[in-house]
């Protein structure tokens, strides 16, 4: 990205005061390249969330502060119980190959906070979730 485009032209139709408030904010952000890049690329919804952070004028143009606030906002929505439920109820689909199932199992626990148990829990879920009872029984007999 060589050059960030300026905000769209100011619209004086409709609610001119609200249009001005949004436009001048976008223009000021445009002047601060780092924050502007972040908020422009993130889009209008992210800008509205940014407006709820209650940052001082000084902090609004500090990229590290803005990124930290977005990280707090986005990561606070993690529901570990839900994530673990999704992981623990996953099973190999009727037409899903074992490689695809194992790949999906490796993606699911990202937000489960399993810690050191991560690999062993994935192994256990493979044993419980594969379609073939025969393979499952064989895996249970082996020391893995």
C-alpha cells in the first residue's frame, strides 16, 4: 500500500452535523498514517467501535494504544466453554477423510486454553471421533 486514499468527500445532505463529525474524524485519522491505515482498512464498523474506547486525543493517534484497545475488545469475546464444547463434540463426518478430520481437530482448540494437554487431548478426540470403531479399538490397544 503506497498511498492511503483520503476520506470520501464531505456530504452536507441529510444530517450535516453527524456527517461532519464522521468526516473530520476520518480526515484527522488520515493525517496520522498509522492509525489511519489501521482504521481505514478495518472499516466503518471498527471505527464505530474505536469511538467507544474513550481514548484521549493524544492516545487516539498512538498506534500501540489503538492496537491494544482493539486486542482487548476482540479477545474479550472468547467463550472457552463454547470453544471446548465445539472441540469435544467434533466427530469425523460421513464423507470426511481422516486427514481432513485431523486437520480440523488441530484448528478447533485455538481458544480452548488446553495448555500442556493440547496434543494429548487432540489424540483422545481422534480416538473418540473417528468413524471406524475398528480403528478406534486398535488405537486404544496401542500405547500412543
